[in-house]
């Protein structure tokens, strides 16, 4: 018989006699028994979550993924079994058969689903013992270091919170599958070992043994395959797909993550939006909350103007353009640049602020941001100088008593700023002015979010289950890459442009290395679905004509040789009757994280990687043997 000291030293207790399962079958899960079951016999199996020894009576909380049942071992009824249970410790695995009894009135536990009953053990199977674990999964109060949790993930997964998250993930994925199947989508798997897919990240590579010196790439997304499925007449495809991107990991990224990936033939944007709203509705209601449909839509340019960001958080009010309301002398006095936007930010219900609190606002801008905008957060003072204008600003921005209003402008420029009026004929100057304008909006947008966070406890807009969805549409097709000194794709290069912008493309190609190129004005048939300021997914209507696709590659400096080498098979496929098609992909991990109210993606992925892209349980990555390297024709540089 084992004693407690052996268990607590963490060594296995060799003398403990373990039982086999034999023909025992569970009649219930540990979270199922209720008062109505009193008088019946139940067989339960699970882990010892807690054990209380009251001498003649030993109480064990037996836990499985469904919950906990209290088991009573009574020395008087069964001294031999009682003696065995004295040696049992947390996380041992037991099978128990016994009578379900109502607990005495004063010992019932209304906080526990099974709190009205207990099981009086009649037979016991000691199915396994356990080393002393580094933490007790049943102890919800003790905080556990995340590295320890990830190293001992199997113990961590036993925690009720993890069961709940993983169960929710299952439920959400199932609801999405069922919905998409009901809409005529086929679930189709695409390869993991493939070639590079252009989503803009670095690839994970897999060396080929059979083809020395050659590599597969793990897919950054199934993008090309799903388009080829449309060429293959599959009509509607979806996959809950793993994607691999070797990116520098920010706090909440995983090197492999899961997307709900789909593609449709012959769709309009509306068709795709309806499908996505449909499956999100199914997913959210499977987890509890109902959502409002249809989601509002906002073109990218409007999102920038109103929220200063391409993923607006609608839980806080938009910014208001107020330049027209300010008299010229105000702009002079405030040293605000009159050719650039002046906006008012409103954060609701902030209340009176002290001078000190307002002074702290300055620290919300870094040096770069402070060069782009200046702000005035003392509206009482502004009001004294320009009472009428400020009253109108209050009204236009919908301010109520206690709201914080902040006026944001660009600092006045020496010799004036780029002037759109006098430069009407000069497209480049106009675009430069547009860039300056957007810089003011986006920096003001960053200040809006920083203030929103700072006063979250006062306005409370981020609390509770408010789900504000939004479609952001008509994204720029290209973005300026300051490091490369040229324009590049803002999405993957299969995204359709708006037809009326094809001319701009011809013009823009001449000025690939000019930040004020016409390429910056081209808008794509691309859309993002945004929830509470978080991008859940993005997609687009695709280019389905080979000639247009080749022209886009060309536009971005990809010569014919490179096109052939990287995408030859795809350009070829496009020539065999490609239907118009489009699709989208949404991050499943993120959706579940939001629904579970979890603080990180790692809480909703069974086996996540750390922020340094390592697996602490399996220990990966690892060096490999000389022999393996030799077979792959690879030598590691020392
Ligand atoms: N492949 C894209 C992505 O992973 C989504 C899409 O365009 O459908 O972001």
C-alpha cells in the first residue's frame, strides 16, 4: 500500500496495486447525476480532483470533462476499500460503482450541478496513480505560470476552463460546418506539402529527400488551390484549414493557425457577405449570443476618415470633421495647418478631468505621431475664445455632458502645406496631399483608440457582450513599401481591381517607385469583416481573366520569366474557362477566443506554440541527426 509521502515526493508508488478496467462501463459522466437519480446505481470514472479525509469517511471529488461528483467512502460499510482510498491522491484515476443518494439538506451545494447528491462507493477500481503534478488541474484559484501549463499541457487540458474552451471551439466549428454544408458547400482538403503561396509572409519549408536541394512550402493559405477548385467546377468550397506563416510573432499570433476558408463560383460581394454573416450567426448562437444582421458596410476611405483605421471599433463614436466650423483666427491662434483635416474626437462619459490627467494625455503620442498631429483637450478654454464654433462642434459630434472632446489638427507647416487647389492639374501633388490627409486621420485614430483604452473603465463600452460587426470594403490594391522604395500588393495578387481603375493601373506602372504614384488611388474588390476593432477575416472577388492577371503581375515588376516560374501553372489554368469567383477566410482561433472571452489565442488552441514559436511539451523545434541531414543533402553552417 502506498503512503502519502511516496506520492508527494513525486515518485511512482510501485507497491500500489492497480486494477484493470475489465468489463466496467460508465453509466454517467461525472457532471450528470441529479436529485432524480437518487436510489439508482451509477458507475463513474474520472480523476481525483480533491480528497478530504474525515477519518471514517473519505470524500473524493471525482472529475471528468463534464464536471464533478462527490464520492463517499465509508469505513464502516467497506473497511478494505476505505483503506485503499487512504492512499489515493489527486489526479489518480478511479472507477467507482455505488448508490446515488440525496445529500443531507444542510450539505447540499447549490453551486455544483451535482450538488444535491453523492455516490456511496460500493466497488472501486484504482485504474491508475499519478506522480505529484506540478499544479492541480482541479484547483481553479491557484495561478499557474504559463510555461508550466504549456510544458504539462495534458494536465492543463484537464482544467475545467480548458475543457470549456475546447468544447466551445468544437461547437463553433460544428455549427459553421453544418451551416456551410446546408448552403451547398463541399468540405475539401488541400495539400500541406505544396509550393509557396503569396500571402506576404515567410514560408515554412520542407526539404525533399527524393529531389535533393528542392523544397516544399507549407501553405500560408489554400488560396491557389481554392481558386483552382473553382476552375474545376466545384462551385462552393470550404475548409477549416491550417495555415502556416513564418512571421515575427507579435503577442497574439501563432505560426500555424486555423482559418475558415471558402470560395464560391459566380458570386457578387453580397453573395459572399450573406454566407459569412450566416455562418457567423450560426457560430455565435451556438456559443450563446445572437448577432445583428445584416452587418453595416463602409468603404475603406470612409473608415479612414471617420475612424482613422481600416478596422473601426464601432463601440466608440466616430471622429467628426470640424474644420468648416472653425473661424480662420482660431486656426491661426492654434497654429493648425488649414489645408489638412481638423477633427473632433469624442470619448463618452469620461467626466471631469484634472489638469494632471490632461497633462498625461501628451504621453499617449510617440515622437513620430506628435510630428503629425497636435491636440487640444481643454474644451472649456477653447469655448472661451470661440463660443459659437465650439458649441457647433459639440453639437455636430453629438457630445453630451461628461464626454471628453479632443480637437486634433496638423501642426502648421512652414510655407504652407501641399495645396490641393493650386495643384489641381498636378496629380502627384494631389496624391501627396491625400497621403498627408490620411496621415492626420490615422494618427488621430490612434489617439482615439489610446484615449478609448485609457478611459475604458469610465465609458464601459468595451464591457459585456457587445458585438459590433462591420464590412470594410474597397481597400487600396497596393501599398507603399518604404523599405523597398516601391509599391506592392496590399493583399495577395489575385484580388480584382475595380474595373474603372484599370486605367490608373496603366498609369501607375510607370511610377512604381514613386510614393505618389497613381497605384495608390486604385481600389480593390476586397473586403474585411471586422468585429469590435478586430479584423476577423478578409477576402475578395478574384481576377478570373488570364490577361488581367498577367498585367497585374507585370505591373508590380514581375517579368514574364518570373511569372512563368512562380505562377505558370496558374496562368495556364486561368486560360481554360475560369468562372468569375471570389471568397474569404476568417480566423477560427480568434473567433473562439472572442466568444470564450479568453485573453489569448493559446487558451483556445489545444497545443499552441509560445511567442517564440516553440512547443514546450514536445520540445520543438529540435536539431536533427547527421544521418537525416545527409539524406536530405543539407549541411548546417557552424
Ligand atoms: N487567402 C486569403 C487569406 O488568407 C483570404 C482570401 O482572400 O480568401 O487572407
